[in-house]
């Protein structure tokens, strides 16, 4: 039996992986998601590097050095590993669910752009 309900687990894992505040509502998450992806698209149009775009998507400072970003990713990865231990899901399973959550946000973002 799993200790954390799936919806709560996926939401928490998404917020952790991408550096969102844990107290955001779904609509606030969607707004922040849109803001980040709009900024990343602007950077892409300016031929900014992938590193800078990923920093924005992951909720880090755009000018963060690679070493700092790597440390933050490692901290997040450890937190996610803790979630998998409590839930009974594996790391890959949880990551797939998180990416499904991100895909749902992206679909809503695209719908709102129309």
C-alpha cells in the first residue's frame, strides 16, 4: 500500500522537480508555468543557450552558474528520492507521472493561447 495519494504525490513531485512554491494553487502553478515557458521561448528566439532556458523552466535564476544549478538539481533529486521511498513508486515511474503533469499544464497553456 502506498503512503501518499497519487495526485498529491505527483503534484508535490512536480513542484519539487521544477522549483515551484509548495503553497501554489493549480491556477497559480499554471500561470507560473506559462510565465516560465513564455520567457524560455523568448530566450530561444534570441538564440540563448539551452542552459539559460532550462534555468528558467526549472525556476532558477537565469544567471545561475552551472555549478549552482547542478547543486540545486541534486538537492531536488534527493527530495524526489525521499518521495519515492514513501510512496512505493520507483524514480522512473514518478518522473513519468511528473512529466504527465507538465504535459497537462502545457496543453492548458496552449488552449489559453488560442
